[in-house]
C-alpha cells in the first residue's frame, strides 16, 4: 500500500470537545461541590472514561442528579444527554437545557428527528449520555429498558460505557459509582436491527448492570 493510501485509511484522533458552554461549565463546578463535599461520591475505575469520542455513556436512573453524576468524571468532553421532551416546558427551560446540550425525545412515539440528531452527535465525534431505563420509577435495576437505547447502540458502532450508581446520593454519606468495561455488541451489529436483536442488546445491557451491582455488593 502506498504512503498516500496509508494516510487515507489512518484514523485521526478526536480532539477534546471544543463546543463548551458557560452553563455546562457551571454545572460541572456544581457537581464538584455536591459530590466532593455535600453528597460525597467515590468513583471506581473512572479512568475508563478516558476513551476517545465518540462513545455512549449510560447509567441507571434514580434521581434528577444522575446526569451530573454521569458527567462529572468526563473531563475531556461535554456529554450530550438524551432527555424526555416534557422537561422543556417553556422557552427558558428550552434555552437552559439547549446550552447543556440536551436532545429532547418523545418517548411515546417514534421520534425520527431526535434519532437523526443523536446520530449526528455521534458522527461528529461527541459523547452521548443516556439512561436506558428511561424513567426513575422502576421496581428493580434495568427491569425495563427503552428499545431506542439498543437501536442507537446498534447503529452508532461506538463503545458503550456502563456506569452503575449504587444508591441515591445522601447528605454527608458516601455513595459509590462504578465504571465498567465497555459493552461489546459487535457480534450483534452484524445481525441487523430487528426486534430480536434489539432485545439481545437490552439483555446484554441488563446483565452487565446486574453483574456490576452483584460485584459491588460482594454477591456471588
């Protein structure tokens, strides 16, 4: 292969996020105060966040603080979060969450506009933050997973970084957050995007989080 051909096939490293906003920086500072002092968190294996973008960071969902918890260890990039459209109730909320890079999704219908925006975020080399459960009110960890999460993961062909938040933050009581190894679904991508494959992805995500919880709690 010629030198010119080598240059064409060479993958360029992705630069740190340049589209930083004042509000996101402020939220990052707030997270430092909250989770270093008031609601202390200990992150385990946070060096696994040192992936080159694009990638998808995902966690279980328990409180409104979860986006801050998921974003705090990611120093190199500002996460683009997926959130329900109900959060954007007025122009001010829309402006604030827009500056926080949030992508609003209609959870009750097929939202192709949101899917295109998500695809663009990953194609352009950013980090997507998602909560596969889609809601904070579930009987158990990952007992329900939104199908859109698996569909995004299959189409994006980027690493899936699982983050298990062990319990809700408590005032002056330390909680633990575990960053897992990226979930490999490369074998499933070759099978297409039908319902059966989506369910296999969901099961892989579910089993990963259940295993992380078991390891955190010392269960066999």
